[in-house]
C-alpha cells in the first residue's frame, strides 16, 4: 500500500540565503520548530483584512498594513496574488489533466506573525502546509512582485500536487516540479550538483522520498538540484502525461515502485543509474543549471 507522505514544503528561497557579496549560500534548516504552526493570532492589535474568490481565500495578518501601504495597497497585492494563482490554476489543471477542487488559503503575515504562526525563522520566504500558503511581508522592505509571483507559483504547485497525488507524491518529484513550474532556477543549484556528482553517484531517490531535512547539511543543496534534474529528465522523455499517470497510480494505492515502473517504463534503480551517467556528462559539458 502507498501511504500519504507527511511533509511541510519549503521553497529554495527558504533553504538558502545568498550573500550578495560572496554569492555563497547559508543553509537554513527547515525542521527547526514547527509545533507552533496554526497558532492563534487573535491577540494582535490591528484589524486583519481578507479577500475571497471561488478558489482562494486571502488573509492579511493584523500587522501587515505597514508592509505595503507606502507602495501598494492590500487590494492591489490581493489582485496580483489572485491573478498569479488563477493563471497557475489554469496552467496546472491543463498540465496534470486534473482540475483542483480544494480551496487554498493564502496568508500574508508580518515577519513576527509568521514566526509565531509557523515557528519558522522571521526571514523565511514562504511555506506550504495542509492547503495553506503562508508568506511573510516585511514592513521594512518593498515588495518584489517578481519574487512574490515565483513564490506563489511554487507554493501553489505543491498544493495542486498534494491534491492530485492524494498526498503521496515523493518529495523529490514534488520539489522538482515546483522548482520547474516556478520558472527561474536558483543559481546555487548548478554548482551544488556539480560538486556532488564530481565524487559521487546520484543520490538514491529513496533518500528523498519524505523530504530533505534528515540529510546532512552539506548535501541538501545537491538534493534539491538532483530533484530538479530527475524531474526534467522525466519530462524530457515522457512528458506530463506520464506524471499524471504516476499520480493516478499512487491514488489507486499501487506501490511506489510499481507506479514508477509502470508510468515511466523504467525501474527506480535503473533510472538512478541512468541519471548518474547523465549528470556526470552534464557536469563537464552541460549548461549552468541542472
């Protein structure tokens, strides 16, 4: 039987904080403490605002007014967010041949609210858990709509994948698809994967089924990069149709191993062996991104 995979999903913006001076990453471990997730924020002083469409509920936390009043109103941010989410809904429904039915909640919180609500560090960029996307708005910084759009595409991809796979999508494919659909590849991925594959084979995908928080710190960037590489390999050979078949098989309680072989016409071990060879060639002759 295939069991649902319990995980809180983070974007790469959360996992890696880039120093503008050196270009190096500082890894942020996401498993730090999420026991506070969903904590009541009703004690805050200001009044929250909420917006709703047939598919989405958008909530502004009680301390987010100063985060956007100087440049964009809450209404303008809501319009932008709904536009990105609606466009993503249409795109993902077509790609996965599945119309999502669950209503997703989007919460824009101040960094303080975000930390209290999720237990995550205040600088965390976004997270998805249990039909809810949560994004902090920093009152001391302007809003980069390009980054916000990417975060919304990425996190909503996780929401759709969770629904279409009945919560059974392995973390490597979940994260690989979300990165691919986000549109812009994190520039740290290429160097991280090149470093790993120069002295190692591809990580067994079994390592990456339930998320990456139990991996050693120094290989987490490569794990995200390999997830994207593996996902792009599947898409290049089999397209999205094979992924929709895979999700349907998982929903039907087929074992992950049989679902993989039936949907992608290759066993997981054979796929990993092929990927090792392809990544070693890519390390020398490929482009910057995985």
